[in-house]
C-alpha cells in the first residue's frame, strides 16, 4: 500500500487517478476546492479542502492538515490542479490580476508544495506534473495559461537537477475531455482565434480526444515505465509515448 498525494482531485484526471489508486489499495490524500463525493466510500481516501487561489489557505494546509503525513511522506505525487483563466483572450485584454491568479494556481503553489514534500523524512519517489505543450508552443489568446505552464516546466526542470533522488515526470496531457479543455474550446471568444476553432473541430472528431479515465491509465502506465520512457524534469507529451 503506497501513499499517494493528488491535487485537483475533485474532477477530471485528478479524480480518475484517485479512483485508480484507491482500487489498487493505495492510500490517497486528495486536495481540491470541492469534495469528490464518489470517493467517500473508500476508507483509505483522505480529503483536504484547499483553494489554490488563496495562498494563506495553502500555507495553512501545509502547516496543519498535511503535518500528520510529514513523517511517512508520499511515494507518488500528482501535481494536477490547474486553471485556464479566461482563455482564449487577447494578451492586451488580459489583466495583471488574471495572469497572477493563473500563475499562482498552475505554478507558484506547486513550488510551495514541492518545498514541503522535499522536506519530509521520506521524499517522493516520483512527482508527476500535469504540464502542457502550451508552455512551449504559443498560441494567440493563451498568455496567462502559457506563461504558467512555461513556469511550471521550468520549476520542475530546475528541481530535477537539484534533487536527483526524485523523478520528475513532466507530462503534457494532450487531448483530453476535461472541464478545463472544454472551457477553452467552448469559450465565447473562441471564434476570434482560428487555432482554437481548429482545435474545437478536432475535439468533435471521433477518436481525437480521450476520457480522463483513459488518460489516467496512460499516465500510470507511463510512470511505471518512466526510466525507459522519460528523462526526469524534461517535458514529454503523453500521446507521443503511447504505442
């Protein structure tokens, strides 16, 4: 039985990962704003309410709710929580506050979590990061999201160099049906951005996008084979690693 920490556990890939690990008999600690009621039947599931947009709340979780886990630590960590902000939206119309909020949730809070995790008596064996090609390939309308994912990938790249005993699996989750992806492709502004119109059309094609459950299975399989498929701290797209 392994100890697993998952952020963004209330829905999407985070929820699917929790389900997979719980059915495997692992102990799962999940962080999110909303309680995933479908997981309450599992005795080995612990939920900690946390809004990553509230830094004071994050500090409180690290200083109190997670303290009982500091000695045992977590063998596997999924830094999965994220937000797209108001994307797609022109950079000139994207406020400093909007950028700051997305950066906080998608990148800066993860630094605080990593610092706490790496101070535990038992460090994680692997940290799995929900990254995005948006952090490397830039599209109009995606300023805040692209900045946050670029920062997240840099964060993990540096930490991988400084902590060789922890494997950082930095994975672009690609074409998945989640609230985040659907919020982007169905945004009222989407018709102003040709690349996003094309993306929306691809999502409507049979077989292009996969379910969160399928992607969770893909991620677990990749992580189990990480030493042969990945380089710690280096971004890889999940779909490029599939058979």
